[in-house]
């Protein structure tokens, strides 16, 4: 039995395994990007990450994605690829077990008198050829209650919280982070266990939310805070009430409650007996009810540095090139170009500048596989380092739009084992531009040498 997120496309219902879902978002703004496969609508942002938005209808030959209003996107993590798929409407999150038809790419099931087609990992991995994009400078590590909890070896750090009229404690080292309930989004899946409130989206993690008050039979109401626990890639949320304090308790002052499974320890705090939720019991809960999710990469501090890019026009579309790779700019009609070479893909010839010669690449051809229209353009003299070697070459472009300076936090890079035409994207004044991967161009230079 597996959990799937089902959704509607036209009049059909499809689904994806919940283990592949990073999060579900409403589509608010889609950024145009240049020279992508036809099934790529653009890019969307979610929590400072950028994702290519896939028109799933086009992949399934169900039509085009023309109207984006009131649509949802499911952000998937499939092996080494992270991207978003556009859907008409989220149906529900549910568990399935009866499979009617199954192959490497799709499963067909009957569920509540409806036929649901489950799209498997291999379908997306073979159909979607886009790289994953990640921020070059990740956001600060999420810290519990905005503090790093450091304790001596002889102390245990505990978080005190209320459930109904009672006070309990949990080992702070077990808690990954804390979220306010009102900031979480609830899905439609209703589990069988009464102490599980449902599937929630909390800080980009899809997880079951356990009502700890119900589990301990002390309070039936849903608390205003959520503790998020993690074990490997499994995440689980616990609903608790008011958070009272964080205390460091000497280990010798913590007593063992013999024979207790859930509340295995206790200590005295301000003349009250405070029971501690068992770490082992929490680990078992995560294993039983946790949902696979994915953390963003983390660093300790954000670095406020800037990068400069040249925005160029190619076939009427705008691309970004890092300024550090550009060694010179020349008018095409002012330099001598030898075009007597036998035809090679994307190579315009050899350009001579200041007693040096460079292989001249047509950037429009590299991007679109179509020949330039023959209008005079500009020539960029480029230098790229690959495996500790410097390569010099020339790029023929249409025109220069502007030079921009952006914080590195707004630069998103491609994560992939192979080189792609784009290196990533850069955000500037509410626009997104693809960054040309000069290492990929060097690969083309080496093929044509």
C-alpha cells in the first residue's frame, strides 16, 4: 500500500507517489525563460528556489497549457531532477493497493469507481529533460526557536510545552524545527488512525500530523504549534500547545519511569513533575507514519556578495553571461572573419582580433539549432576555465541589452552530472534570465577543433 497525490487534467485523474512530492503550490507567477523544450512553460519560485514548470498535458498529448489561472503545481523530486508539473486541480492524497495495470512508467487503478493513472518515476525521468536548479547561496539553517541549543555532555536540553492543562517535555535534539499551525496547509487525505489529523505541507515538507493530545488522551484539540521530526528522509509532525520554555537539565536529575513506553522519563520543574516523551517511541512513530521528504541544502550564514552579468539578445530572447568570462566586445563588421572553413555546427568561422585568432561560435545556432538571419551583430571574446585549462573563443550575439549586478542569493545554479546549455538562472527586477553555460560551449569548441 502506497500514498499517492492525485490530480485532475482535463476530465481525467492522474497521480504521483507521495514519496516523490516535495510540495504543492498555487501557481501565482510564471517567469518566461528562453530556449527550453516546448513542454516547459517557464519557471516558478517556491521558498527562494526556482523550478522549471512542465506542461504535463503536452507530455501526455492532452493539449496545451494556455490558461494558468487557478492552477496548481506539484514540485517533484525524481532521482537527480527537481521540477514542477502544472495540474488543473489537486484531487486528494490517498492510499492505494489494488493495481489494475502496471508497467515501467504507469500504473492504472480503480479507486472509488474512478480510474486513476499513476505516473511513475521512469515516466518523468525519461520524458522530462531539464536540469535541477538550486540557489548558489542557500538560506540560513532553520534553527529551533531561533537559537542553537548547545548542552554539556552531562545535560539534556528539553522543550517544555502544554497539552490541555498538562505540561510535557521533549528532547530538543529530536526536534528539527518548529512551525505555527496556521502556516501549514492541510491536504484532503484522512488517515484511519484518529490521532493523525491528516497530511500537511509544513515548510516544504509533506508529512502526517499527529495530534499528541489525542495520542496521550489528555486533550482532543489541535495545538497551535507543530514539532517536526526527521529520520533520514522521513518527516513527521506532532501537534502541541503553547511552548513554555527550553531548559537544560542535569542528566542525574532525570528519573526513569520503569515500564512506560511513551513517557519513559520525568523530572521536577518549578515544583511540578514533568513527563518526557520517549525518544525511542518518537523514532518508532517516524518509522510508522513518516513521509519521505527532502531538505534544502543548508549553510550557516548568508553571504551578501554580488555577481555581474551581461544581458544579451539572441533571436529576440534575453540571456545572461557572467561578466568574468568576457574579455572583449567588438562589432561584427569591424573585424575580419574567415568563413572558408567547411561547415561545422554552430561555427561561423575564425575571427582575427589584435593578432590573435578565435573560433567563432554562433550563439543563436547553439541555442536554437537554426542559422542566424545574417544581420550584423556583436562578437564577445570569451575565456573559460575547464579542468585547470583556459580556453579562448568568440561568440556571435545579436545585441547587448544591459549589464546588471545582482546579489548571489538571486543566482540559481544547475545541479547535474552533465553539462547543459544553461548554467542556471538569475533574478533581476522581477524577471528571470537563463545563464549561458560557457563550459558547455567549450565542449562544442572541443568537438569542432
